[in-house]
């Protein structure tokens, strides 16, 4: 018996209509779908999107990826998750692992692929790309991400304000992701920088409660929860250099 294939399936930024045709066909076909449960907002969103296309007899399993301080507990949880998937693959079943956005951009799927190698080194995987949140945000605000010869940089928002300030000195278009509770630090960094030519903040793109702002004074009024499922696009132009 040939082993099954692990499919990493990108669901896009949240709007079920922004899931690719290929992803939909796979979700409809697969009998085993795993959904990560690392953070409440993203978990609920992934379940909701995939739910539009699941076969009625599909088996859905939620995998916990808790944010633990104890590295031994983290390894044990990852091993348990991978063992569930390996068992199905070794029995000849194809398995889907869904994730919002694109599986190759700051996704739990990346860690899963790495962890799987320790248990099943020769497993087969196929990754289905998804529309990234920053692409959706750029489209909502007509914000060019790559323009002429300008640099285009995607960054995780740091917990360290000094790193944020350093990032904001990079020329070109910057995309800040994984903002969450760091939104206030990011806003403060933007205020302190004298090089911002344009910016756009988008949260919950294409979903109920969507936020689209292009004025820093309005972004400053947001509470910390608004940083969830959000991206901030910044155009940096050095003045006088």
C-alpha cells in the first residue's frame, strides 16, 4: 500500500470566495482534514472557511498547538499531532491541513512539515498556495506592494520597540504582519519616524467587522484587539538623502 499525501491548503485571508478553485476541489475530496487550534481567532476563521466546502462525511480533527514555555511539553504536543497524521498517511489516506492565508507565510504548517520529518522522513507533501492577508489589504486600499524598483519587505512585528524603529528605517514598502497586541508599539514607531510617505491598516479583510484605515490618527484610536488578523502597509521614503 502506498502512503497517502499530506496537503497543506491555504484558505486565503478570510472571505470564502477568495479560496482558490484547487483548494476547494481538494477540501471537497479529502476525507481527513486537520485544523490548527493555536490561536482562537485564526482557528475559528479556518474552521468557518473550510466548512463551506467540506464533504458531509469528512472527518475533521482539531490539533492543539499551544504556546507553552516548557519546551518538553511543546515537543510532546507536536509529536502527538504528527503521530495522528502519520498513522493516516501510512494507512494510505490523503490528509489535508488547512491554514488561513498562505501556508508558506508565517504558518503553523511550516512547523508541521519540519516536525513530520522526524517521524516519517519520506512522507509526500503538496502545498496549495493561498491569497495572503497583505495581498488582500493592498487590493482593498489600492496600495502598490511592488512599484518600479522599490524594495518590498514582509516583516513579523517585533516585541522589541527598538527593532520596530529599525525596521521603519528600511526604504520601500514594508508589510507588518503578526501584529496582535504590538499594534500600539508599531503606531508609536511610525509616529517617531519622519520617513513615512503612505500607510494603510487593514484588519479582518473581507470579514464582518472589517477595518480599513489610511490615516494614522484614526489607527491610533484602535484598541489592542484590533491588531488581531491585521496587517499594516507602510511606504518609507528617506527625506533629504
